[in-house]
């Protein structure tokens, strides 16, 4: 007999203390922030009600290599 696991809900796996960075910050500063907090992505808000994107360490490395 197989049992189906209960579906996960977002608040069970999410991080509640997110780290954000202003869109005007440099890529180098974003990398420093990610290193300091030991994280692999940052939230880039455009306002308090809208998100622009999230930047991952891979995105930052690609941007640095292409500059």
C-alpha cells in the first residue's frame, strides 16, 4: 500500500527573513551582500508592493564575466 504525502505549503519551506538590495546598487556590492549573509540570491524590489526580480549568484557571475 503506498501513501501519498501531504502537499507542502509555501510557509513550510520559505525563508521569512529575506535580504533585498536596491536596483541602483552595483553587481559587486550585491556579491558582497550575498557573501556576507551566506545566501545565493537577493530580492530586487522596485517598490514595497512590486518585485522586479531576484538575482542569483549565477546571474551575478555571468554579468561580471560579460563586463
